[in-house]
């Protein structure tokens, strides 16, 4: 009760918002693809991966927010200032590749949501989706807070829809509770497990959070005020990212309870939508499509913002926001149209994009750890040793899982 009272204090509410922008990326269509794939093929077995990923996300996003608060610069700007030019450009290149993979997944997800809701041609849905994020980002001209309210509304919609879905599918609570805390993985599930990791701890969110947290700070803030803002940032992250954990877990639980337990193979998001309608009625499939559309539009909005901040931060250039968004949209829409035109399965494309994100993560996490433990850079907000050790452990786990995937890709068995 005290926790809820703390959240709903007027002062606290003023600081809530940045983590909700970030949390959208933790429940984007890439998460849908990996969680549906994992639940339909392996039941509740990979729920522990979602919990582990969320714990990593909480730690890493709090470090990202702290970096922005302490230095008044985002992660990309700190990379530009602290590393040599070749290293900085290399990090920028890997970050841009991750942004493209991210936005491709989110773009396809929003298009699928429109397609499933209105039963229009998928290519037409893609073209409609191309303009939706530009409309929402246009609203940013009226200030940052209205954009945060829109994103929070989308997040609330997604969460509500999955409360409804869990009511329909009636999962086995004792079994899923076991798999949340007991790790299980093998050579057939490693690919999807790493996809879940890549879809949950997303590199663009580390850049985004360090930037948007600065809407709550000022260069004139005292160290005491910065510490106070950081405490609110942690609370913001706990509320928003645990909401994302609930949604991601619910997607996998829904897929497991609906498809795995009935031995129904589901090879695409469209099949999942159709099968839910056949099993539980039209309302279930309608709620599924509404949540997917909200997820795609909201996450595409924030990934486009992150792409803008990364380019500006690494290259130290200012591009008109509408021009950057237009260029980014064109980069993404061409492969999306091609993939759909040649009949590529969107679900597999989404899973593949999330695995790509997982491989890019170390290039964002390692600089983040280096900066936040640097007392000369962070001052009194520098990491404590235990925080740095936990962050390093996160990086090691990610590198280890990526190594397992490479081992399997080249013919290894375990």
C-alpha cells in the first residue's frame, strides 16, 4: 500500500513518463513474435528467460537514466566525447543497424495489426503504417508531456488487452509459476530464447532513456537534486518495465495455453489471431489485434525518436526531425514491402530481427558500464562496486548466450 501511495503522490507523478516511453520497446511486435513462437513450440519453458531479461532491463535502464542525469548528455554523446573517432563511428554504425532492425519489426507489427483488424491487403496496411508514426511524432511540437501521455495510453491499452486474453485462455498457474523460476534450455530452444533476450533488452532503449530523462533535469541542478531525480527514475523504471514484463509473459502464456497444450502449430501472427478466434471466439482475436496495433504504433514512435537521438549524438549534427523520420521510414519500408511481396513469413522476419538486436547489445552495454563506473564522469552518482559487478554479469550472460547461438549455427550440438 505504501508503494502505491508513493507512486500516486503529485510530486512523483511529475517525474513518471520517461521509462514508459522506453517500456514500449519492451513489448513491441518483436516481443510478440518471439513470445508467440516460444510459447507455441515450448510451452511455459522459456518464461524464466523473460524474467531474467526484465531483471537485466531494470538494471541497465536505471544506469542509462543515471548517465543522462549525471552528465547532462545521452549515451551516444558520451561515446562521441570519450572514445576515439574511429571507435565512435563504429559504435554509431552498429547502433544504426540495430535501429533499422528494431523499426522493421515494429513497422511490420503495426501493419499486421491494421491488416488483422480491417482485413485489408497487407501491402496497403504497410503503406498506411508508414504515416502513422509521423502523425504522432508531429504532436511533439506541443511539448514532450503530451507525447508521453499518448504512449502511456498505448501501454495501458496493451496491458488491458492481455488481462482480457488471460481470462479467455485459462492458463495452468502452478505450471507457469514453476517455469518462471526454473531455467530450462536446449539446442532447439536457444534460438528463440536469444530472440526473447534481444527483444527485451533492446540497445536503442539504452540510448533513448539517457536522452529523454533529461526532460526532467536541468544543467543547473545540484547533486542533491540529481540524486532525487534518479530515485524517481528508478521508481519510474520499476513501474513501467514490470508492466512490460507482465505483457511479455502474458503473450507467451497465451500462446502456450492456447496452442502448445492443444498441439496446434502456429507459424505466424496471422495464424495466432485466426486460431484464437476459432478457439475462444471473435472477441479474443479482436483484442489480440487491438493490442498488436497499439504495440506497433507506440514502439515505432519511440524507436524513430531513438534513431534521431543516436544520429545527432554520435555525429554531432542536427537534422530536422521530420527529415530524419522520413529517411528512417524509407529505409525500413523498402525491405518491409519486398519481404511481404515475395511472401516472406513476417513472424520469422520478426524473430530474426530480434536475434540481430541481441548481437548488438554488447556494443551499447559495455560503454554504458564504463561510463557509469567512472567517478570523474559521474561524480557522486558513479556506480557502487556491486552495481558494476551486476552489470558486468548481465553483459557476460548476453555474450554467453550469443556464443551458444553461434556454436549451434555452425553445427554444434548440446
